[in-house]
């Protein structure tokens, strides 16, 4: 297996605020690896404290946009039927909320 220096990033995980902003100088095949505070790992945004705050905010933003679309097509006295709204919810929103990129044991 060959690692790509372009796609590879490094992050420091710590609860100590003094150490949190420290940049790591790691090289792979003579090339410096980019430091990233919130890298994405299989679609999951990770922060240095492992709070997943940025990931939750992104999920919230994505689902809010889709819920607003559903409200638009529902209407009060017109629009999509409740069955269609439920199907739309199950198709567009549930997969975003339930997505787990790796198996938890």
C-alpha cells in the first residue's frame, strides 16, 4: 500500500489548550504532511477534543435544508400527501442522521 502525501493530513488530539494549536512537523517520503485541525475521516469531521461539534453542525445544516424543502412541498391546504412527506423524510433525512462510516464494536 502506498500513502498519498497530498491526501494525508495530521492532527493533534489533546484536551490541553496549550498543546492544541501546536503544528506538527511530520514528513512522509521527504514531503511535509499538511496539518489540519478538523480532518474528515470517512465523512466524519473530527476535532482535537473529539467532541464532533463541527460534524454535528454540518449534519444539522444539511437536514435543515431538506426539512425546509419538505415544508415547502407540503403546504397547508394543498401539496404532497402525508404518505409522500413520510417517504421523503425516510429517503432524504434519515440516511444523513443514521450514517455511521465504520462499525462500532
